[in-house]
DNA sequence: AAAACCTCTCGCACAGTGTGCGAGATTGGT
DNA sequence: ACCAATCTCGCACACTGTGCGAGAGGTTTT
C-alpha cells in the first residue's frame, strides 16, 4: 500500500450535485482566463470574479491551483485531431496529428510552461497516447517499439513548439515586428560570424518567420518519420 | 530604429567596479539556490540572504528577476559537452552531445520550466548553436538545411527531457518508489485496456524506469539521426 | 580641506499571490 | 420544523516582485 502520486486524476472528484458551481464550469472559466491572459494572468481571485463567486469557493471543487491547471491542461489535449489511421495510412495520420498538435499548442501558449511541471495523466492525454499507439502498431511496430516511436514523435513536437512559444511570448503580444527581431539577433550574435552570415542568408531566402518555422517543423517531422520508417524496414 | 526584445543580452551590463557585489557572484548564488530548491524556491529575499545583503541590492546588477533567470539559464548551456566533430565524426559527436544535454538538463530540472518562457539568446546558447551547426555542416548539410537539422535535433532532446522532468518532480524528491508509480498509472489508465496491457508488458521486460527512459531516448535519437542521414543520401 | 559627485546598499511600502479556517448560508430529507 | 450535508466566502497569514528614496562609502574636482 504505497502512496499515490498527488494529482487530480488519482482522487475521486466530488460527486456532482445540482446546486452550486460545477467542475466543468470552473474549468471552462479557467481556460478562458488562461487563453486571455496567460499563465501569469490566472489567479484564484480573478477566476472567482469571473465566476461571480468568492475566490476560495473554487477550493471546494479542487484541492489546489495545480489541480486546476491539470484539468485545463488535459482539456487542451482533447482538442488535437487524430484521424483514423486505417483510412489515411500511418504516415499521413501521424503528420496530420503532429500539425494539429502544434497548432493547438501555439493557440494555448500556456501549455508550454506546464509540460515540464505536470505529468499528463488525464483521460484526454491518455486517449491521445492510446490512439497514437494504434497508429504506430498499424505501421508495423511491435512491443516496446510502439512506445518508443510514440515517445520520439511527441518529443519532437513538444521540443519544437515549446521554444516557439518562448519566442512568441517574448515578443510580447505585439505584431510580429520582424525588423526588431533581426536587430536583436544581430546584436546578441555579434561575436558569432557564422551565425550572422546564416542570418543574412535567411533574410535573402525567406520572407517571414512564420513560414520559416513551419518549413522547419515539416523538415524535422519528415526526418523523424523517415527515421521511423528505416526502423520498420530493418 | 525599432525597439529591441527585452532581454539581459540586449542591454549592456553595468561596468564592473571593484567594490561591492558582482554579477558573477550573484549568478553563482542563483544557480545554487535553483539547484537546491528549484524554481519556486528562488526568491529575491532568499537570494539576498544567501549573499548576505538586502534583497533589493540585486536590482542594482540586474533589471528584474527574469533577467536573473536568463543569466542562470545561459550558464547551464555552457555545461554541455560538444566534442570536436572532426575527430569523432558527426554521428558520434551529435550522439555524445545529445546525451550530455540530457544529463545536464536532468541535473538542473528548473531549466525545463524556462525553455517555454525565455528565448535562449545568451552567449553559451549561441555558442552551442554555432558548434552544433559546424557539426551538421561537416556532415554534409548545406544552407538552411543546417538550421533545420539543428532544430530537429535539439527539439527532440528538449521534447524528451522536459516531460521527464515533469515526472521526476511530480514524484517529489523521494526515492523512485516505482511501485507507487505503477499503482498510480494502473489507476488513471483503468479505462484504456491497451495501455494497461502495455504496462504489464513493460513490467515483465524492464527492470527499472531509469534504464527504460534511457533506452527510449537512445531509440529516438538514432531515429532522428537515421532520418537525417537519409536526407543526406538523397 | 571642503565640496561635489558617483557608486552602491537596503528598509519600507504597495499591490498582489495561494490557501487554511471557521462562521454562515443554502439545500434536501425526514 | 428540525437536522445534517453541502456549499459559499470574508478574513488573515505568510509570502512574492519591485519602485522609491534616504543614506553610506569612496573618488574626483575645486
């Protein structure tokens, strides 16, 4: 009888009654606040105000703020599209999935700060894993290799998008302001001639950074998929 | 004349005088505190106490707490080993690099929460990029492909390690306590029979989760490298 | 020697945080 | 009408980052 990891998902939720607030309502408001003001903008008092209640009322439905974040976190994973692999074939299925995952994460930038802090144990996260696994099994992977392939793919998406979020947020809500970004980069990279040269090359070839990042993402994605396919053939 | 992205690296540091504290001293104390108590354990007052000074003294050397984190952040990237590619060949070089990066990150788990919040513009981060690029250039990549390969590789490492950190920290400093982890997982995954089946399979084949994660990391790494190599041949 | 001027320290205060507690309101069952 | 369970929330506590302005200490100029 060892003690569980502390998480919302290891405690039974309070049975839902008709009167009063509900967990769903609270999570919905949490998501709105997170999307509107980011992780720092979420406070129990603001959330209470949005719900038309006292701040500490929330603690009746949720043990603490982290549990609230776990709930919001898992909700996001539910928004990722994963086509039925039997119809599209595994490569297109995974590709679609990866792009959808990226889009969803960029739309809810605050998840970037949660991935390193909260384990993803919610039903949506698990269901995502489950369906992803089926796609990889259909591709021909067996046993633990299914999990390894799964981990590699999601790792690539996470690792790409998380720094993207950092950039996006450090440019602070403003319009892209590409020129100032280049200026900044020129300044900090002044001691690295090769990096500077690369920067001007990028300037020549690529018009805006959004498509650059998307191209880079696609490049890495096919790289990973090619690597996985190589495994299947050996 | 557009305004810069706000960052320590875009401001000239205060010229160093002999008396009083120094930036290096403060960063060192910051790192100690971060390693000892994590990101939440770092507060200006605690840091001041450790330095034997008032909390607000720090603001003479640093604009705000985020700048302090940027400095500590960049310091970590300086600890990653990157062999000389001409000696080892690019694959071994990158492999060594990736493992070193993972080890360093796991040793300073708080970086996991910073990757999604602060852009990596410090000299160590840039120097890492620079040297990585050289390795990929030596491998045979050209032009933007060098950056894409670079991005793909670091994305994979980031994306693997960041969730690892989440697990590590959610088990709260305690010894691994594998049994309770399995118990937790069995509980949350109770509605996903395939996942449960996979879990027992893992239990049979793998003794401890540390080596499991390491195997998984190595699997994904060779996957990415294989994918990159496939690009080179086409 | 005196005055002016930097460089640096830090106590105080402010607005804000998560959340424990306990008193009260609201509800449903008898 | 009474009781017990369920739910709300004001207050308080310890804590956060940081703006401000008074002062200390040292160096340079007059």
